[in-house]
């Protein structure tokens, strides 16, 4: 699944000069170096590309064979894999993440952002307060918080 993200990130780098943030379980998998059975790809990009410049993102995705299936969630599907876009700016109010200091990873010439473990801890802690996630994803979120805390303890 990560290779699909890298393909999309490369297009966003080259055509829109966006360094997307690999978010959600797939991003946390990479940061922890462990398989969390991510079942989709969550990508955060500047909000302007979800509003005023959405057509440019849509064009890149559709030309690469992705089919938009949920306009509201900016979600696409290709070969059974789902990828959804949201605004990176939402991290500030949602979890107190300083988006100016998110580390940038370069992999085979592709640039993307990846939260550090402390930021992931802030995100999943904030997620526990979200009513949908609390009812549907609470157990998974708690397990992820435990894994993050264990990894942070090992670094001390």
C-alpha cells in the first residue's frame, strides 16, 4: 500500500509542488517500523488544494486511474485500495501539531511529510475525544497509543 502512496506523492511533488503528509495507520506503520494492518491511505495536503484547487488534484488522481467515490471525503479507489485527502491545517486545531515542523522524508526522489511519534501521540489522544472514533475505533486507537508510548519509552 505504501508504494501506491509513493506513486501519488511523486505526482503531487512534480505537478503541484506539494509535499503530502502520509497520515493515519500507514504513516504510523512507517514511523514505528511495524505492520498495523492499515486498510487505507490517509493523506494530508494544504487546504487550498481541497477547495480552490481541487480540480488539479482530481485530474492527477483520475489520470493515474483512481476513481473518486466520495466527494465529501475526497476519497478515491483503485484496485481495492482507498486513498482519502484532508487538510493538513486541521492538525493544528485538532491535535495541536505544529505543521511547520513536520519532518520531511525523501525516498527515491519523492518528498513527503511524516509525523514524529509525539505528534502521532497527540493525534491519537485527540481522536479518543472524537465521538465517531470513540465508538468505532476506540480499541484500535488505544492500541496505537500503547505502541507509540512503548516506542517513546525505548528512546529514553
